[in-house]
C-alpha cells in the first residue's frame, strides 16, 4: 500500500514538472529590445497614418468632384432647362449621373496615381476645394468633347477623348496638390532636407 502511494506521488510530481517545462518551452519570448521595438512601432504607425491620410485625400477629392458635378448638372437641367427634349428632365439627368459616375472612377484612378508621392498629411478642405476647381476643368473638357461633334467625330470617340483628358488632368491635379503640400510642410523626421520621402505603396 505504501509502495503504490509512493509511486502515485512520484508520477504526479513528474507530470507536473513536464507540464511546467512544456509551458516554458512554448512560451513566446520577446527578443527585441525596448527602444528598438518602440522605434519600429512608431515608424509603422507613421507610415500607416500617412497611407490612411492619402486614402482620405483621394476619397475626398473623388467624392467632392462627383458632388460638385452632380449639383452643377442639377442646376443646369432643372434650373436652366438644359436637357434632351426627347428624353425629359428626369431621364436626361439620370444619363448625366451615369456619365459622372464613370468619370469619377476615371478621376479616382488618375488622382491616386498622381498622389503616390504624397508624403505629408493634407487637410480635407484643400482636396475638397481642389475638387471644386477640377469640376470647372471637367466641364470645359466635356464642352470640348461635345464640340468635336461638329467635325464629324462619333460619340464613342468623344467619350473616349473625354476619359483620357479626365485621367491626365486628375493626375496633374494630384501632382499639383503634392507639390503644394510638400512646399507648405517641413521634411519628415528622418528624411534628408530637400529630398522627398519614399513613396507609399
């Protein structure tokens, strides 16, 4: 009886020590030092914040352009009776909204490519009012594309011409905003003066 009790105590102690050793072996260890880890976390947070700021700038510009264009065409159709008589006001404005939606997608792609070098945070109101100015440019481009119809250019080619002009003009608008933001803000910490920061992927 005493021998069996001794063996039971021995096996219980052995299993307890093995479980403790297993926990010690599988316990994650932190090999990074405190200051280095904090610096890496700060750099990651800084890059993430710039990437989020760039996405907000692109979204603000695109949505601002769509809103300004839709509002301007609503005033034109319902206020100044500039619509297709055979279709009526409602269907004409619906067709215009489809065109604005496609144009907003093209503008978003062009603006995002032009803003890849944007390495500083931009206030939302700058990109918003830039979209208002770009809406005037888009209106001029749309008028130019429609004017080409007098020379016998087909409608499909006029829409393609408008899409290409919208893409390149939005790309240039993003470059202009990037230049203005870089000139108005000092270089980033850790970036040599006079050299732009690495582009965000």
